[in-house]
C-alpha cells in the first residue's frame, strides 16, 4: 500500500507536520529585565561633561526574578559617584519594556537600557554641589 495514494494518511501526515511546526516556535524572547540582569562595568563616566578616570573597578550587578527586577549590588571601586546612594538594595523600572527611569534603593534616575548598554543620568542636588552638575554613567556588560 502506497501512503501517498491514501488520502486519509496524507491528511494525518500534514496535520502532524502542522502541529510540530506550531509547537516548536513557542519560545518567548527574553524580557528587557532578563537581558539587563547581569554584571555591568563603566564604559564612560562624565560629571558636568568632564570625563572621570579610574573607573575600571566599578561594578553594578542587577538581579531579577522572572520579568521583575529584584536586587542590585554596586562595587564602587573607588568611584566617588553613586547613583543609588548605597551599595545594595532593591531596584525597579518605571516601565519594564521601555524604561525612562529606574529607582535604586529609593533614588530615581534617568535610565535607558538595552542588552548591550545602560545609561544612568542624574543631577547632583544643589545642597551637595552648588553647581548642580549632571552625572552620566554609560555601562556595558562586564
């Protein structure tokens, strides 16, 4: 008996192929939170538009649970600027898909992110520095 001459077997064969094709492509892409939850280092750090040197020992590690941010850890490595104000705590985004702000241990900063780069920017308060310079971290994966 030739399987290609039996219409019932042809229908079963095509349905099987369709089901296999449909179930293979159901893996979801990682969320932005999953993509950025890793260790980061400084690519550039500027304060008031001036480059800051000796930043190679700085590290930011972001952690998550599923699609939700959980905790962070910062090793300042001697860098005087810290957008979080502390070295550990919880972090969150104003939008987990396309964030414009992040909050680290209660300190909110301007924030943009991709799997290859984070940009964190904030202005130093006037009571700390009368010039109120803008601090800009550009981070890349460690």
